[in-house]
C-alpha cells in the first residue's frame, strides 16, 4: 500500500460478525452472512480481516452469534495461525454470566458485552467494523484522519448519489467533514457542501477508547438494544461530541479507484441485489494475507472451479430474478460442463 501512516501503537479491532442474513436464505440457512463462501475457499469475513491484517492491526476480536461454529472454526484455522507474539484474531460468541444471559441485541450492545476487553487494554483507539461487506481499505489512513481531527468518533462514509441516499443512513457534514446530523434512510437527504452527492454511513467506526467506554455505559442505562446508528450517534450529537466523517473515496490503495471495475476497491453491503456487481466488478483476494488486485471471479473459476463457489452461484440463480440469473449463467454453465482436469 501507499500513503502508509503509522498505526497507533495500540489499536484494537472489533468485528461485528453475528448477522443472520435472512434475506440470503438458502445461502445463510446454516451459516451467518460473514461465513458465506466467496471465490471457493474464502469467506465474506476474509475481506474485513484482510483489511485489518494488512493495516497492521493484529489485535482483533470477531463477535459471532448466529450459527457461529463454522465461522469460529474458519477464523481459528486461517487467521489464528497468522498471528505472532502478542497478536490475535479471536472469535468470541455471546456468553452467559451472573449479569446477563441475553444474545447481542444491537450493534453497540454487542460491543458492550465485551467492554471488559477494551477497559483492560491499553489501546488508544478501537476500530469497530462490520463483517459482511466487500471492499478493500487501508484502515491506517482512517485512523490517521481521526487523530488529526481530534475526533471522538470517525465514521467511514461512502459518497453516493441523491437518488441512492434513501437506502442508507446519511451523514450531514460541514466544510470540515464534522458531522452535524444523522438521518436513517431520508427522503430528502442532505448533500455534501459544494457537491450534489451524499455521505452514506458504512457502519465502520474509529472510536477514541475512553469516549467509547463512557458512551456505551451511558447508553446502556437507557437502551437495552443499544445500537450505534439508532442510539449512540444521536446521543453523541446531542452532547456536541466531535464526530467526523471519513470519505471512503479518500482511502488510497495501489491500483484501486472507487468503483473502477475489476481493480476497484468498491464497498458493497451483502444483499441479493449486489450479486451481479460482485461478479463483474470485484476481485477476490488471491491471498487472505495480501491486499492486491487479484483475478476476476471468472478467471478464478476457470482456474480452480471451486465447488463452494459453484454452490453459491447456482443458489443465486435459483432464488433471484432472471436478470440476476442472466448475469451469472455463463459462469454456471462453464462450471457445470465436464472438466478435462482430473483434479477439478
């Protein structure tokens, strides 16, 4: 990567990976969204974990919940073996205690379940990221922006057109990118000053450690289902805390520009309507320890013809509309054809 700011000596990562993914059934009937296969041997979760790993953040907790065994095993067998001294990629699931026997009830509630890990660490910052998105990102650059702005929280945001804004949580910002308001799926979204576009929250946050601890403790006094978008950000706005937006388009990866096709670092939430975009635009990681522009999905299938990937694509063809089936049918047809490779 280029433009590599130094990672603060103590930054810990928290990945929210407990999503049920009911809209993606049957792909998620027996697994969580982050555990859905992508490109054969990889999982959706590998994208965010690769971003952390390659950003030098190697103290990471992955919070799992729904059908957690398979995902926990994948993390242990792949990422757990790549860590060194005082490094970890640990998957943790809800646990009962004398204080609570409940599952995670909101994104911030999930972090609050394991607040003790943050309180006992000597971290300066906590990076809280979702585990079911497809993108490439140098998190160091976001932490550097957070430090320079002396923010309490920085929110990664994607620049979208006004016509798309009603699908997202939209940040209103001033000329310095300080957040002044937050609206969930607004019909009349606020635009970026001087532009005809909006900033949509990606659900990825950098918190200053002490602020995160205090706001979670305060929030749990009022909200059992504490959530960052619904409760924490509005609370911080009312308190006039320093909230800044970090424009994802400013994150520089070699060979990548926003939505630039095969070499793009495009961000996409895991939804059925994005499947054709993945196939035509996203390069899977050729190595989960390297962020590079890998081969296209079609090239990967032509080379390896992985069965998990074939299962994912054929399921997409079965349950989604003919438009989506048309987008992937050439790949499915080739995968289904007899192979001359005895190892395929």
